C-alpha cells in the first residue's frame, strides 16, 4: 500500500465536557490565521461539532467513525480529505478511552492507534494540583501503544495552581505541557441535550470562534503543536479507487436545509451528486414555493426549536404535501420525519402543524428516546437491501404507531420508531429516525437515484 506523510494531531480529554471542542476550534482558527489549510475531523457520528469545525476552518468538517465506517472507511476518508491540506486536526469524542467495547477498539484511543496519530490531552484542571499526574498516568496505562504528545491544562484558576500542575506532570509523567488556559467564559459555546448548540443557532458564532483563537494563541505553544503534528508517522493507505460518477442527465433533488435542518454528512450530499443529483436547497421557513423536483431528501436537525416558524409557512407545507401525494420519491431522517408528520407537541396540548403527510403525531419528551448507534436489517423487498450500521439521537416518538404500516428495517440495536423497527414506508419514500452515512451505506445514494429514475421522475 502506498504511504505518505499526513501532518496530524488528535485532541482528546480524560472525560467529556473538559473543554476540548473550544480548544479545538481555537486551534483550528489560529492555524488558519497563519495561512495554513486545515482539515478537521470529528471522531464519532456527531453532526454538530463538524459544523463548528467547518466554520472555523473554512472547509467542511467530516467524521471518522471506526464503528460505522470500519477501519477501511476511516483510512479512505482521511486519505481523500487530507490531500491538498497542510494539517489535519482530529477531535475525539467523550473521554479518550470511552467506547462501545471492553477492548476500546471504537474509542478515541482506538482511533489514535489505528491512525498512528499523536494525542494531545485537554485536562479540566478545576480542583486539581498534584493529582493531575495520576490522571494522566491512568490515561496512558489504558492504551500504552498510543503516543501522548502533550497535555493542555484547561480551566486553571491561578498562576500558582498552574505552576503546581506543570511541576507535577513534569516530575511524575515526563509529559510535555503544551499550554495553560484559564477559564474564559466569553468564548464558551452553549450546550443542550444533544451537545453544543449549532452554528446556525448561535448568535455571534464567528465572534466566539475568533475569541477561542485569541484565547488559545495566548495560552498554547502553537509552534510546538505544529512540530508534533509534522512528526507524525507516514501512513499507509489502501489504493484509492476512483468513484464513478453518473454521466447522464442530472435530476433535481430537493434538500431541505436551513437552521432547523442542518444535519447532513458532506459525504451523503457528495454521494448523491455523484449518483446524478443536482442538489436544490430549500428553506421551509422562508421559501413560499417549491421548484420542479425529481426527489426529496430531508435530513435531521432541531425542527423542535423552530416549530412555530415551520408551521407558519402554510404555503410551503401545502405544496410539499401535494407533491408527496403525487408520488414524489423522498428520504426523511429524524427531523425530516418530525416535519412530515401531522403535528408536533412538547406538552400534549399545544400542537404545531407539520406537513401532514406521515400518519401520526410527534410527541417530545424530556428524556432521550433513542440515543446512540443502531444496527439495521432491511426486512422487506426494497431498493435498499442488506444490513447497516447507523445512529440516532432523538427525544421524540411518532404516535400512534400503526403496527400494520410497513417498516423497512428491523432494529437489532437501538430504538428507531418503536424499539424493533424503523424506516416507515409511506408513498414513494421512507421516513425514520436512523441517520445513515454514505461510507457505511455505499448503495444508498445510487439506489435512491435509480429508484427516482425507475419511477419516471425527471
């Protein structure tokens, strides 16, 4: 297999909510300010952090998920999207060693080992002094094969505390301290039940990223971090096979995307384009009419944060329902399902009208209904067959769920529509809670476009 150098660094932490995303954003923007082209990746299936990464870097943020994509897919993605860049910054998820299995193959540490990537550990230093060394040594003991390139001490209260932390790390661990950061509340990004608020919903997102960059530039040794990234071992990649692109007529495929619907993997949109789609982006809050379409893709997001605005656009909802009744092929994931249902409610009393296409109502709860990875198997004859790994993040249910309505997928892991099935087949499309990634379901995009052609839509 051919090998090549890929300057890269992985930012992780002993536990979630240690401040690693803010540090990562500040690092990315600081490096971009130096004139470097930075490609950012997020470990895991998360949609929100890659959107922030993309805002900071000026390039689409992407995911590396060894469970969904498998190692081959991870290496392929890193290879494709690191080309033409100066540096790759990977942000871990949760703690360094948190993952699905006991061995840690699908943890951030497992990803660092797979990609032979130096790890920088962001340590939440609140309440720590000498004990910081024990925390770092424990992280190293779990996976001795990974390279701990350095430590960033975050949320340090005073210079005196910082000096104690540095002294303890140097004496007990030999770990290189790459910087000491105080807690700058001015650059914090708000969190909610599914993680950070999205870029689209955050007022002053650019200001926060620039603030994070200023904060990081003052507290970190950026030159040393660059040196560590450039020393990363050359990687062997499987030979890239050219992905054949559709050469026939392009089909106009509507993609509902705005601040309410922003959960789209770039690879999914790119796969649809390669399969012959001309993407037509639609805004269900501001657009009053819908142009001619051959099909429709509605991803996830936070429609629950915009229910009054979505309900108020009656002309868009009515026209969309008419198109669906006329047989428009579609694929709707999570937020798409919510929008296409009859209505949605938080308390069972105040209801906001949806498109009224999917039979049933959406009810939101305060506790997660489906949260995490999914394993799905197509159980009915369909253009998408086989088994898939996917994920779900939702606090809602479709009720009542008619058991006689056909569902494409049986659910071996996860919750989906009701614990055992997902992917409601209604009209000429599918609506469910599972989020598929094109690298984990390579037949999805070409199959969807072939189905549109087979139905005679142009």
